[in-house]
C-alpha cells in the first residue's frame, strides 16, 4: 500500500516538474506532410530513455485546424483545445519518467501560434521539401497503397484547406476549376508560407531543415543535419550513438509502395507552367535559406 502511495506521489511530482505543458521540454516537427516525419518518431525514440516521440497522435488536430481557419474557434479556444487533448496523454508518461516529448505532426503547421502559446518551452523543427518531389509523393498518397487516392481527391474524406479559407487569397475564384495537382501545389505553397513566416518570427526557437539534406545519399550532409538537430535541442551524445542514429536514415518510413503518377518530367509544358505558377514564389523563398 505504502509503495503504491509513494509511486503515485512520485508520478505526480514528475508530472508537475516536467510534463505540464508550461514546463514540458517539447519539440514539434512540422511540415506540409510527405516529408519523412514518420522517420523522426523512430529517430528521437532512439536518442535516450527520457525522450518519447510520436507521429500524428490522436486527435491529430486536423479538424481543429480547419475549425480555426473557418472561423469556428478563436485563437484562445484553439489553444485551450490543444491543452485539453494533450494533457491527459502526457500524464501517461509519468511512470516512464519521460522528460522530453517530440510530436511529429504536419497538422500542427496550421496551429503554430496556438501550440507555442500552450507549450511555453517548445521548440520547432520546420521541415521543407522541394515542390517537384513533394508533388510526386502527394499525388501518389493513398491510405492503403491500393490506388484509392484521397489527398485532395474525389475520395478524400477530409475537407482540406482551400483558397476560400484564406482571407485575400488570389485563387479563391479559380479553386473550383483547379485540378487535383493544382490544389496540392497550392497547399504546398500556402502551408510552407505559413511555416516560413513562423520561422522568421521565432528564430530563437526554430530550426529549419531541408528534407533533401536529411534524406540524401550523401552521409556527410546527413551527419551535418543530425548534428544541427542535436545541437539545437541541447542533446549531447557519443559519436558512436550519432552513427547509430545516422543508420536510421537509411530505413524508409511511410513510403508509398506503388507509384501511379510519375514526376513532372513527363508533364506537358502547360501543366508544368500551372505547377510553377503556384509554387515558384515559395520555392525561391526556401532556396534563400541555403
């Protein structure tokens, strides 16, 4: 009985010292999606015994982000919802003595100010991917890899972000005539625009990573990127441990197994022009971060 009481008290003490949203050492890996964020779950779960990483925990906050952009929830209400949904989840880590929480969740890209307001000590890893490879991956996205494509497709069960949700968006009148490719290209541009704005305004708590630097065949670039992440998060590891983490980058996660849509190389000039009209401004902005 006394052991149970002591354990309960110890768990409560650990929660209030380390796991309340205002004190939590939280890291959020955010992106457009299709950027290898599943890999970060494996990566950070192998860093040390006090780190817990998760990819798109439920609720994944997609619905919450849409409520925000469609005017159904205030900023304060959104922040309160994030706290209410994640606090019980974090309490489960007391017995494990978790001290660092890493959430890899592209849906938080549309809730960055609210996430920052909820988790006072949070840091953000902003991951971007070049539009040419992103569009190929996104067009081929299927929940079962069976050809039943759903990302901005006819079978998409989620009402995705659209131009009408963004005040003053120049493509509001064109949206209904957009092809699936154009809608995805628009989303890539808009989501990255939001990410880059947040990055510029919060440089002290953000690290930008190019997808191409982490998922390259060049080990030197991978290693440099890994060291950047570890330094940003004040994580000190032996070189052997870093090499073990480097090996994880060779294991592909959440990869589409069957490709129906090939890359833009085979597109018509007209289709490529439509694509770059929607993506070139943000593409250039990302390139300037080199």
